[in-house]
C-alpha cells in the first residue's frame, strides 16, 4: 500500500533526484524481500514464475528503472502489480479471522474491482501523461477510470490515440463486468464454505443442513445446530 501511495503522491510532484533516490531505495527493499523469500523457499523455480513472483519482478524493475535513466519510466505501471499480493493476504485472513471467512466472496469480489481499478489507472496515467494534457496526474487518471468503469462518461476527459480508445474499451468491458459481479455477491444470500464429503460441493446456503446436490448431511451444520 505504501508503494501505491508513493505512486499517487509523486504524480503531483516535479521529478527530481530525491525522488529518484527514494525510488531506488524502495526498489532495493522489495528486491531484498524477494531474494529472502526465494532463499527460504522449497520450490524456488515455481515461486519465481508464479504470477505473484512475476508481479514482484515487474515492480522491482519499475522502481530501479530511474537508475538506468528515464527511458524506462513506463515500467512504473508495474508498481501497481504489487496489489496482486492482496489475494494471498485475503486467503490467509480467511483462516485467521471469522469475519473474513463469513464474507470471503464479498471481499474477493471487492478486491478484484480494487486491483483492476488501480492497475488500469496506472496504465492510463503512464500511457497518456506525456501525450494528453487532460491527464496531468494520477488523480486525473483515476477520475477517468472510475467514470468509464461506472459508464458515467462525463466526456470532460478522453484518451487520445488508438491506444487510448483500446484502453477505454477494455475498462468498459472488464470493469463493468467486475462491478456487476461485486453487486451480485453483495446482494445474494450468504453462503457458507464447507466441502461435502460425498460429492465435494463446497458452497451451501448459510442455514443448510444437507448438501443441496446429493442430500448428504453436512457435519459442520449439524454440529452448529446441535450446539
């Protein structure tokens, strides 16, 4: 989250040597964390090519890019890929916190939307900042992304060029789908996660005693009712 805040704040500032040094320092911290995790991993190659590992590599490259010059500044979009770690965090919290376990589907749906929103905002900012006077900072890019995702479309900010139009199409198709998905999860009846020992179905209504697919008694529900 600190790296995302840094991306947002620095978009309002004039780039200078101090920000380059902070960039490099953050990149070195993430690199040290990445190397440490690989060193204690039992499956280093698998972790290295895992989507989370690739996202970390992209983020590290984006933070260390200023060392090689501003020609690689477009890699800054990779910083937002660190948000994909929120999925692993959500999975761990599901086991540690009862509230997360009960509302896991809603939290995952909101995470999908949140990650997509900030990744697309970063893409809009990095591809349009130098060619579009209407995208002057991260807030402008976020405003356009939210307006497009919600199909509000005020029209005061538009993306230029073929790349901009393609980005708008992606945001409308994928973003609206994620937004509708989140609404469906929020307003549908709450379901519990308990795998049926007979057929393997894991999602059941909150008050279910028997599996809705095969009719087998759900032991977790039976114990709850007995208690």
